[in-house]
C-alpha cells in the first residue's frame, strides 16, 4: 500500500465529519473497480441524496397531500415553508433570520435581485444607468443581467471581478458577481469587492451557487445587499430544488421586486387588484411554492445538524490540498494543468484541471466509478463536498485519473 493511501486512511480515521457520510446514499463503483465504493466528486453540480429525504417525500405525497390535502397549507406548514427553510439556510451563509426566502429558480431570483438593485440605487440617484456583470460568470447570469439592464434602461458592462474597483462609479446602478468561478473554482474577494461597490454608492448582488454550503460567506458581516444561490449543489436539495433570495434587513422595506405575485402580497387572500408588498423578505416570494421539492430540501438540510460551515471549510481545504498532492505524485508532469488557485483564500471547493482530451478522460473516469464532470473545451472539474467525501476517495480519484491518462486515446471505450 502506497504512503498516500496509508495517509488517507489515517486522515479519514481522525476526520470529525466522517460520520456524516452514512447520512447519504452513495453507490458502489462499477467496471474493473466493482466492490469498491464509488467516488462522487460532482457535488458542485448535483449534491448526493441525503438518506432521510425519500421517507420525508413519501410522507409529503401520501399523507400531507394524499390525506390532509388542502389542510396541509396550514396544518402541514406548507404556507410558511419558504421563509422557514430560508431561516435554516441563513446560518450557512452568515445571515440572521428573516432575510432569506426560498423559492423559484436561481435565474428568476437573479432577475429579481438585479432589477431590485437598480431600483434601490435609483432611489438615491435616478441618473444611475449602468449594470456591471462578472464577465466570467455562468452564462445564464449574463443573459439575465442583460435582460434586466434592457428592462431598466441601463447599459450592460461586462468586467472581470478584478476590474470592478476601477470600473464602478457614479453611473453604476448595480453589480452582479459570482462568489466562486464555476469553471476554475477561484474564490473572489466578497468583502473587498462589496466595499468597493459600496464606495461608489451602488448595491451589489452576489451569486452564491458555488459557495453556499461549501465555505463561510458572511453576508451580514460584510454588508452584502442582495444575494442568490441554488440549493442542489453543496446543500444537497435535489435536482431543480428551489433557490434562495437574500435581502438585507435594512433594505427590505425599499426592495421593489419586478415580479410581484399574490404570494408576496401583504394580504395574499384578500385578492385585491392593487398590489401591496408583504413586509420583510416575504416580498421576494412570487407564486405558489413548489412544495414537493421545497420539503425535500428541508429534509436534506437536516444533515447540517451539529455541523458548522467552518468545519466544512477546513475539511474542504484539506481535501483539495490532498487531491493536488496525490495528482502531483501520480500524474506525469505536464499531463494536466491546475486552473484553481493554490492559495486557500482564493480557492472554492472544487479543483479544475486542464487536459487536452478532457472529454474522453472524464468518460473513462466515470466508467471506473470516479464521477466528476467536463467543461468545454478541456476542463476536468472535481467538486469536494466534505459531508460525504473522504480522503480515501480523494486518493483513489487521483490514482484512477493517472491510470486513465496512461491509457491514452486507445483506451477510449467509445
């Protein structure tokens, strides 16, 4: 047994989060590694299934919907689920209760937040007419920002996060940034960039899709105005689980959502033709909550009981450090290039490796039971979810990667 495999076993033995692994459904590997537990390193796209979720969803369907039916809106707590689950997420992103509402997709919430940010900025200066967007962002955020800019009569200006301090000014109406880059895993400077935007008198919207549940965010501590995030990655809420919207407490009475719905009305059952927004974060709601996925998410969040995001961050950094060490030991020099910053303060919870034949390599890794993902044209992404990924997983992933790379194109099963 290699020295790295021995170290992995010892690191798993002393891991204070190791017991959490049993709270997830993880499949054994297939192919030549049958009998060995699979390695799931794609939690940055879709988190693994928490074991408690199926029974909870079955209860929601069979009893709450099947037996209680309409009574579940009150007796089953359906009506208050968006803010109740928002309060459950709040400590994971450094927010006090009453500032997060769950519902709708990330894209819808980005639209609400960006338009809402422009409207907030114009309360102080109606002449502000420019929206800055992270030029490296996930494509949908760019599409939404462009639509929001057109709707509000603003010019859209793509800039890299590093360029933001020099780009913001008296014209800036809103800035949309990603906390962690989805391709490389680079972590951007949320405190510093938030301060720079505020110094120009503008609000900032942060996309937390690749940081919520993976590392401390500190929304309240750093005075973030608005934030959105998905729940199906590091929060393990399931495919298409509802996203969340954060509106800082002191801005809530001025937050003007571009999507007012009956669910965000001060008197939702009054059915009045005039819209009056609900107080607090509730004005971020729109239509009827998607109860099945919402309550699946609520059950999934129970895996966080007894766990702090600081513990998760410490293990995430240890896992990614160890993975890079194993890759350096097993993979020949020059075969892959790490795109993820080595500095802890600039690293999210994934490692991105550039590889000329990345598509083939990832398909072969998956056949061997090591699941990551491929991003066009040449990037292998490996996400590390500390609640269920261990150090033996990391060592095996790097070892199988080296074996697949050694096969060359002739080893392609396709």
